[in-house]
């Protein structure tokens, strides 16, 4: 798979730390799971949010379906957006 974004370990950690501060979830995702999910988040949403190709609403709904929770999906989005503006 050709990734649209290649995060370095430091970048994953920075985003993960933001995620941990903002999430209200009881079941916190491990860093390894977070990294895989973050890669999938970028894969699903990048074109709509960064390249302005396609619907942002549809991309976000696909992300929600993948991750299984609107709250969790929002926490990932907020963490990435807080780290570096995503929209």
C-alpha cells in the first residue's frame, strides 16, 4: 500500500499524547493499535479533507464505520487536527 502520509515515531507519539488528553473513553487504545488506526484514518479521510476530492461527510462516516464509534472517530480527528490543522 502506498501511504499518503508517513508518520515518524515521534509524530505518532505527539498525536497519541494529544489523543490521551482529549479522549473521555474508558478503554484507551494502545499505541500500536492507535498507530494502525491513525494510518487508516489518513487513508480514509485524506482525499476529502486535504485534497478536497470527494465529500468530507462521506469520508467521516466511512471513518466512523471503520472505527465503530462516533465519539472515538471524533477523538482521532481532534487529535490530528490539534497536532496539525487537518482541514
